[in-house]
C-alpha cells in the first residue's frame, strides 16, 4: 500500500473527484496542505486577497458550470471565520463548495493556541457537514464523504478542518483504487408525476414556476421540452432565470416584490394552478402568502423533502431531484400528446405575451446625472445572449433583474438568499475562471463594489478579464429606499468631497484611480450617450489587457426602483411608465398600446 502524508492523500482525492482549480490564501497551519498541492502540480491555485473573497470565488466557479465544485482554502482561526459568509451564501442557494482550513495541533485544541478556534462548531449551521479531523487515517474517508454529501440530495457546502499535525502524518492510501461514493438523489415515481399532470390538466390557466434547483440538476432542457409539450407558460425565479430564454414565447416573466416584471406579476395573478419545480417559495418572490396562494392550486417538486410545506402547504408535494422528476414529466406529457389528450393552452399563453407587450417600464431617460434605467438599456445593446451576468444585492441588482435580458441557464449568477455585499467581484472572478471563453459582466452598486474591491488585483495578477459595470450614486440606495417607511434618511450617504479628485463633486471615492491602482482598467461615464461607446471600449480593453475593466456610471443621487412592501399586487412604480416603444427600446416585445 502506498504511503503518503494525509495532506497529500487529500490532494489526490481532490484530483480524483474532478477538482482542477482551488482558491485560497496560505498560512502557517495550512502550509503542509499547500506543500502537497505544489508537489502534485495538477490543481491550479488562484491566490485571493481576502479569504472571504476566496470562498465567493469558489461559489462563482461552482455556479458557472454543471458538475463544478469550487474549493477554497485558508489557514486556522480567522481564515475559517472569514469564509463563513461564503459558506452561508452557498448553503442558502444549494451550491456545493468545499472549504478546507488549517488548524492548531490536536493536542493544543483545548489550550487556546494561537489562531485555534472551533471552526467546525461555528460552521455547522451553514454547511451540510463540518468536521475537524482528529486522526490522520480518517482523512481519505472524510474527503470521500464530503464529495458525496455535496452532490447528494439538496447540494451544499462542506468544511473540513485539518490540524497541522494531522496533515503531516503519513498514512496508507492508494489513489489507484479510490472510488467516489455513489450520489443519492430522491426520484419521483410515475404515479406521482401522473397525479401532478392530472391536476395540471384540470386547470384553465396553469403556470410552471422554474427554480434554481432545475439549474443545479442540469435539467433546463427538460423543463423547456415539458413546457413546449404542454404549452404551459413559465415563470422563472431569480435563481432560475435563464432556464428558458427571455424571448421564448412561453416565458411569462418574473414574479416578486422586487426582481419582477409588471407582466410577470399580472400573469401570475391571472393563473389558477402553479407547478413549482426546484424552487423554495422565497419571500421576495411570493410576498404575502395570502395574496400569492389565493385562487390557485399548487404542486411543489423539490429535492429536499423538508422544503415541501415549509412556506405553505401545497395541494400536492413530490420529493424529487428536478432532473428525475422532469424526465418523467416529459415522458408522460409525450404520451398524452401522442394520444391527443393534452389541453390546448395557446390562448392562455398568448394572453401572457399580450401582457408582456402592454405592461412595461420606461428605460430611455436622457437625464444628466443619469437614471439607472438607461444604464441597463445600454447594457442590453452592448452585451449579447452569450453574456454571463454576475451580481449580488441592492438597487443595482433589482433594477438589473427588471430590465436586463438573460437567454441561457447559468448566465444570471446571483447569490439569492444571503446577498452579502462584496460578493460580486470575487464571484465574477470565479465565474470567469470556470469559463474563460464566455463574456462575463458584473453589476454592482458603489457600496457592494467597495466591500471587496481589493480582489480586483486577483484579476490583474492572474489575467482574469471581465467587464464590471458600476452604478454609482454615492448612496446605500436600497436601504435609503427602505428607510422611507421610517421617515428617515440616516447613515446611508456615502458622499464626501475627495480632496484628490475634486472633479467628482460629492461622489467621494475615485473608483477609477483605485481600479487602476489595483492593476485594472477603468472608464467613468457621466452622460447617457457615452454609455454604449464606453461599454464597447471596455470589451476591447478586457480582451487586449486580460484584466478586469470597470465602467463607472455616475447616476443621479436618488432613484426609487419599482418594488412592493409586501404584496405582489401592490408594486409601487415610482418612475413614469413606458407609453411608446421609444420609451423601452430594448424590451423583448415592442410596447403595444
């Protein structure tokens, strides 16, 4: 039996489980693992500037491509606690990432040794498993189980904590005979699918709510086929955006309090039956449950049995992996179609598209300083269907989801439930690392951009090009808008006069200088007609210099973005609506009035 250090065995298992890239920051307690990583030479490592950044890079890497599992590595103590936010973001959105931390020697764990912390206990609530390995011989089994857990059932992250002496201990391990554990996924039965389709058949105005679980299961093509077979319109959730193209005749728009379309909410409210697949009925999608559920029946399909009934009791629930369920949905639908038994849904589908053509928001504003809506209009012109968008939270994300267009799965990469500020830059770097051939465009407000701005240097060092659209109003815009309910405008202004950049007025941070200082390229835009040329120039600069390129759009200080305080039938439209096709020139359907 071959002998090697436990750290080397762990690295061999990473390779055998398909890991090609890792993100991290070395340190004293994890150096034996890094020595094994170097000796192996087969796993490419990206050095982050902050360990939280490494965890978000791992998330972006996983989210970009089916089958990927991002790996983030850090030393003991604060490295692990820094990665907790990434683990939380990953478990909230069912994203498998593996976090590996160093640790003090086993004999010192109870002695308050330097940078010794019980990271496994800290991480347990935000992982599928978190383990401090106390015996070197257990390392192969712990890593084998980690990959099994990350891929089985509802996907999610795992943390493995390795004391330094455990890493350095020699064990017997034979890589040539290693086998990954079989992945477990619950699967729907034929009878369950037949019952769900029978309920759908009884309805007059059915919808499919397509969630991120369909993307995680690599089943978007099956969802599109099922929708096309039955003629049932589809409401993608924010995490499921891109499952079917925005311009598909069965795309009925997004629903919600914030990241929603006017026609999406109207279509949902007109429905009488909803088949939810791989979604979790997130509160910013549903709003108040009373309004959301009144007058319609629900079937819920989810890989995690305890998700069914968690938010509200569906009329019928199925615990199943989305791909397994959709395979049967397609099979049964094909049989019914061949027998001429499927209802004709063409009139209902056409009705949803009529609303799409009638209920639109205005994007074409010529104001200076600019309104954010115009930025997204110009982004639609500059970036085509191949673009992958990456963003986190804030008015920038909400408005982007209302106005941008997405045409493919995994082309809207968004941390949906956790929404940590600072996520966008490192996640975009992870996405661009996973798929360097596809254009990546990140979207941030100024505060999100400032949270982990140092990670831009990672893109410069490792030649990871992408375009970052920064909408700057020197405000915590989403919090400011929420504070209206309290009649305050308190501690949300980022404004100050920068003594080194007086031309900015009160916009404060000179993002162009900072980005350039970190080795990147940057362009500032102050007038709407200059946006499209700047975005085109950014694409050229990214291709030429192979670094992140920032396009900063200086916005008017206050713009209230459409959203509701609680019900999907009560969305406040703060800005004037589109009244002619010229008001929304990049809309999927020309405005019909």
